[in-house]
C-alpha cells in the first residue's frame, strides 16, 4: 500500500460543522427601537410645555404643535422626523422577522417623515398630512400581526396568538382614535395614548429577538463541509479500502 493511501486511511472523516447563527435583532436596532418612544413622548411633552395656555393636550393633537400655528414647532417636527428615522433603522436590524413586517415598519417610518414634512396649516388640515397620518396609524396598528419571528420555537408574546392579541388591542385603540376625530373631547389624549403604546412595540420585539439567534446558511445547512460532504468522504474512504 502506498504512503498516500495509508495517510488517506489515517485521516479522520470530517463531521458536519456546527451550525452558524446570527442575532435575530442587531444591537443598534434595539437602540433605535428604544429611542422611538422616548423621542415621541419626550417631544410632545417638551413641545406641549411651550404652547400657550389655550392649548389643551387632552383635546388637541400632536400635529398642531408641529403645524404652522404651533409655538416652537421645530421641536415636535424634529421629533417626528427622528421617530420615522428610528423606524427605518429598526426595520433594517430586525433580521429575525418576516420581510413583510420589515416592509410595513419601513412604511410606518416613511409615514412619520411624511407627517413631519407636511405640517398642518393654521386652520384645518391638508390632504397630504391626512394621508400620511392615516397611513402611519393603520400600518403601525396592524404591524404586530406580521412581526412573529420566522423560526420556532417562538416566545409566547411573539406567537400567533400573542401577535393577534396585540393587533386586536392596537386596532381597538385606533378605532377609539378615529371616533375621537369626529369632534371628540379627548382627541389629544387618544392620539397620545395610542401613539405611545404602539411605538413601544417594536422595542419589545427587538429586545425579545435580541435574546435569540437565528441559523444562517453555512456548511451545516448543506454548504461545503456539511453532512453531505461528510457522507461523500466516508464513501471515498470505503472505495480506497476496496482498491487495496
């Protein structure tokens, strides 16, 4: 038997490489998701404190503070821009959720930027502002239904039942908000409560996904050096023994 064949027999059969994994939520996505509710809530609290005494946060919407009639409107306008940007960053970093959920979060972020870019006039509203507001409110309300992770097992809060329950709660809040738009006495309160609760959900999902890891394509998933290559190496070894 030649030296080359003897060395081939002594070589161990390569086993399947361990599966590689990557975080289901990037750390910077968790940070951006945490900043969104802070910026929104902090923005309307600070801007509200600068409004005249005639302004009522219970009756009047956040958009009024960012509108042309608002005092120091740049505060609330900047807050809306930043919240929209946080949504875009979070969508890019939540790699463990479905693509549809990431697209919806991007749409919600663009809607927030659109709201800030189309301020309300001193009286009434504009079709652009109304369209962006409606799009953002509906998108972020239904977003939890699409945000369940792609892999199993899933945490209870991100299961199908958990996502459905959250979506139902957000839809109820959205319905309350739409009812208040018809000369409701607590329109501002409904908007603030609904927006603050809904803005927190991407952060909850990001933190939950940050504790899990998702498999990514590699040798163990059928790439070079995986189980298939191990079986091929064993077959070659048997062939060498038969050639002797």
